[in-house]
C-alpha cells in the first residue's frame, strides 16, 4: 500500500507518524488497513494464486488419467473463490450421430452442499438438447456467467434442481479445441464474480487445459506403445507360425521329390530298347525335380534363418581349389544364354576360415543370377584377398538394376520385375538368403548397377569368421 493511503488513514484517526504509542489508536489503524479495498484485493489475489499453485501440484500428483482423480485438485479453487461447488465436465461424441455430449468427471463441494457427481442427468447430456448456447459460447473460448433469473427454459431444467443461484463456467481448450469446461456454483446468493476473480480463475482453467493436454498426450503415447507392442507380438507369432509351416512343408515335399529324382535316375541308367526315346523326357523330369528341390531348400533356409536355427560349421577353405571346383560347376550355365565366363583368381590367394557350404551357396546364387539376366554377354568372377578379408566380385553385362531397386532386390520374394508378364522366372529368395547368410558369416554383400550396362555384386568375408 502506498504512503499516501496510509497517511489518509492516520489523518482519519488523528494520528501522525510521530504520535506516541497508543495501543487503541494503532489497533484501530490496523483494522482500517485490513478493511481497505486495495489491501483486501491484494489478499484475495494472493489467495487465488496460492490456490492455483496448489491445484497444479495436486493435479500433477493425481493417480491415473481419469478426471475423477482431480476431485481433490478442485478444492483449493473452491475454497479460494467461496464457491459452493466446483466441477469438471468433459466433452465427447455420440457414436450414432456424432452429437457433442458433456459428462461430469470431477467435483468438489463445500460442506453441506449436496454433490452432483453421481447425478445421471449430468452424464452423456447433449448440448443441443439443453445447453445449446453453452456449446457456441464456450466453443468460441468465451465464458458463461449467469444469475438464476437469467436462465433460459432449457438451462433452468438442468440448473434449478441443483439449487444454483449464480454460476461461472470457463472453457477448457486443448490445442485450440473445446474439450470441456470448469464451473463454479454459488448456491447461497446471486452474485457475480469480480473481474479479478474471473481473470485468476480463467488462468486456472488454462492451466487445467494444459495439464489435461499433457495427460492425454501421455495416455496416447502409452496406448500407441501398447498397440506397437501388440502388433510386434502378433508379427512374431505370425513369423513363428510361418517358419513352422515352411519347415514342415519343406520336409514333406523333400521326401516325394527325392523319390522322384531317384526313380528318374534309375530309369535313365536302365538299358531298354526304348531308352533313347525316354532319355529326353527323363532329363526334363529330372531337371524340373532338381529345380523344385532347390526351391524347397531355399524355403527351408528362410525358415531356419528367421527362426535363428541355422547352424554354421567353420572349416578351412583352400580358395584356389574351392574356386576351381566352383568354376567347373557353373561353366555350363554360360551356354544357356550364349554368354562367356571369365575368372580372375590369384594363385597365392590362400585359405579362408568359414562355412564352405554356405560360401558356395552365396556364390552360386550370385553367378546363377548373373547368367540368367545376361544374354550374349559376359559374366566374370574376380577375387581379391588381403590379410584380413577376401572379396568376391561377380560382374555381368546384363540388364542392370534401377537405383530405386538396389536394396529391394535383397528382400524375400522380391524381384526387379514382379509383373505377371515378367521375362525371368524365379522365387526372389536367392539374394535375400545370400545377404542373410553373408551377415551370419560376418561379411557383407553389396551391389552397384547401371540399367542396360550391367551389375557388380561384391561379397566380402573376413579371413577368419567368428565362432
């Protein structure tokens, strides 16, 4: 309080700053100061600010996310404002017609004031039926302030049975969206709230809106995480079921296929008068059977890799000998599309410690693809060794791969051309299995390519693979 106001109180009591101590006179001065409107307003402001801080503390420590946990948080605002009842309503939508509804979620009542939190009339109440102007005014971010004689006919149906003589309702806005409101009832007299009170209670409503937004964001995050977790669990279950199916199907197919191949080989080796006529057909049957068996083996490898059940066996591989055998094995593939095959393997290449079967499988996949996608061109295998690693480079002058397809070709069942009219057959498993095997062997498999010019696949392995 400024010195001029204090001086006016001293003059009114016949005192001055130099007056001798007079208990009665100075007591009267203190009483006048307490009754001073400005001093009372300062006290009221301080009381409201303390209430807002206490409300925030209680909301932040409230258990759970349901608004009912905020009951105790409304008490400081009710006590500071002198209201008979303070309540929170939340907006929601009706499923069948998307109508805007309101439902009471939290409440504080002064001693002797009957609560309305369990009143069924105040649950799932449509704004359009009883409080149409509330939806319009509050939705625009403005307040509702009414005395009992100002209720319209529909408002009276809801408010009069509660004994409300005057009320102040403030919107709760979350990210600019009207999500509910906080209300203050006076059940003892018709009285309007002062500008100071409205401003301070509006600040409290803003804080509640922000805290509700924070709670909702946390709840959405928890829900999203739960959904992601559930989706992950379903995906794992589906993958496990797929792997079990692939493994069982592969084993079931291998038995009759091996029988078909075995009987075909016996027929090819038999000596009958009509043998020459049968040889061509038997060769076709045998070739188709081996192709189908290779597909089954690929499916079985996929299921084993994804189930982490593939066993690798490390052994010492003499690279010149190993690559010579590989060259003899694939050279016949070059004639299929009138291709030439060249190798560049240094004699001093040395040895490699890895799984011989799986290294051979990766190189066969890469070379088979190169021969398949190259017509009247050239396929080459170059090997470069260092103290720590060995690099196998398979180059071709085939159709090439578009830049946006370079990573996709390593996905299971994916091909550069997936259309029903594609010119090249295949399951799209070879490169996917090759990259997975490469990672298991501790190496890397990369590709560079230019459409219409050709591709280079680089298969790199450490000299000594991990256990």
